[in-house]
C-alpha cells in the first residue's frame, strides 16, 4: 500500500500499486532522469525506437538552451533525426492549432518517437500530437517553469479559448539541472509561482471533497505536500540560481505531475488560481497580445484565492480553511523567491482582474472556492472588496 511514498523521484517511473484510497494506481512513464548532466541519458532512453525516425521539436530559444546539444547526442549515437524548429523571433510560442498542425505535418509515417525540447508550449503541443497519433515522446525540459512535464493533460489554445485536452503521459522525462538553472529568471519565477499555486489547489480539492463528494487520494496529497515543503524551504536560493534550490523546484514541479499522472486528473495541481490565470491568458490572446508566463499568473493569483478562503472562513466546512495560509503569508513566500506578488506586478488591468473574479469559475467545470462563494451569495461583494484593495 502506498509504496510510492518510499521511492526517490527518479525511481517512480513504471510504478504500480494498490493505494489506501481504494484505487489501483499505474504510473506509466517509462523513464525519469532529473539531476545534473542527465541530458546525456537521452540516447539510452530513446534506444528502443532506434529503428525508426526521430522527430525533434523545439523553438528558437529552446534550440539554443538544449536542442542543439540533444540533436548532436542523438546523431552521434546513430539515430535518424528530423528537426522541426519553430522560429517566432521575439514572440513566444502559442500552443494553438497552427503549431499542433505543423507538428502533425512533419511527423512522417515511419516516425517511431518524438522528442520535445522545451517547456510548456512545446511540451503540450507534442504531447497532444503524441496522444492522437500513438507515437510516444520524450520531453527534454529546458526551464523549471511549469508542472506539465509528467502530466497527462495538454492545455492548448483552441479557437481563442484555453482548453486542457486529455492526452498521454510522456515515455520519458529528462530534467537536466545544469540546463534548467540557466533558464531566464522569469521562467524560474514562473515555475515557483506554479508550485505556490498548489497551496490553494489542495484547499480547493478539500472543499470539493466535502461539499460535492469528489474523490481524493491522500497519497497524492502527501506527495505534493512533501515536495512543496522542500521547495519552499529553499526558495530564497532561486534568486541566485542555487543548485539545491533549482533541484527542489524541478522536483516539486515533477512530483506534482506524478500525482496527477497517478490519478489522471489535475486536482493535485490546479484549482481556482489556475482558472484566474486561464481567464487572463484568454483575454490576452483575444486581443492579440502575448500573454505572460502561465506560472507567473498562477503565482499572483494564489494570494487572491487565499483571500477568498479568508472571506468565506465562517461558511467553510470544518478543516478546509486551515489548509490555506493567509494571503499575506503567500505573498511573503512569493517575495522570498523574487517572484511577482500582485496582479498589478504582471500588468493585469483592474477591469480584467475584476471580471476574472466574477467569471473565472466558469473557465473549467471544476468546483472551487469561487463557485462556493457564488452559491453562498458572496461572490460579487468579495470580488469588489479584493479589487478595491489590489487597485487602491
């Protein structure tokens, strides 16, 4: 029972066990390699697919970070490699229909494996195509910026909306800390913001269990909470790209992905704070403006959702409120890592912010403290109060 709690992260691949939650969990990722210099393990990880063609996907930034090195490693090992480079100049890569379609076009009939080199956009796009074509993929992470490396969802833009499509877990995951600690600081801060978001996500999950009777796996909660504690203890080191702090951040992001992969839902990682982020991102894309990094938005949204829990404290089920620290504590945690603290810090306008508090719960069919406030008749008043505070 719950054997996974006794394993190191890199040993969790192909884990299968009967859990105390009553379900049988099967984590299907074949290989995980997190640590210094692990990109060197790429040819060995890809060895079962050597007879076919390898499609490697990156953008201009991730090619410089790790793509060129990955290509050379594979070619030197005798693999037949086809390269797909998305060059968007200074614009960020939006994982939309055009990107997914291009990957599909470049996937030859004899492709046996895809290798995604990048973080959110590249990973999610390749993951989606992998799940639809049944061609497995390996992700070589280039930044500790999000938790999707080992999740089975693929958040993509579709007709102007951010939709999380069901997908399949990667065949293998490589997170080389020597590469990832060199990522732009805003990507490191984004990863930390995404980790901080798990605080309110877990509280939201507890609320959904107690109010709506949702399923919860306490093993997954334990996995995530352990990783958060380790990451938060070392957070100040992220400002100087400290090896231990970077490793703890990558492990926290990956461990959250493991928890999602075990139960095939994103509840351990995503709650109302993600809904606000998705609402803001959809607004940016609709206006033709590059959205800021997902994790930065999640980070600044987390104290806002914590404030919802504070405002609803007298009506929350027993024990739920205690799971969420106060807004000010979460703001101090973000600041300790040098990450943005307020929606104003990342350019969210007052009108967009206010509307997101009123309508953010509609972004996904997932019960949260925002919907709870709506049901109790307090959403409008809380939204107005928080907006006035933030934009005073």
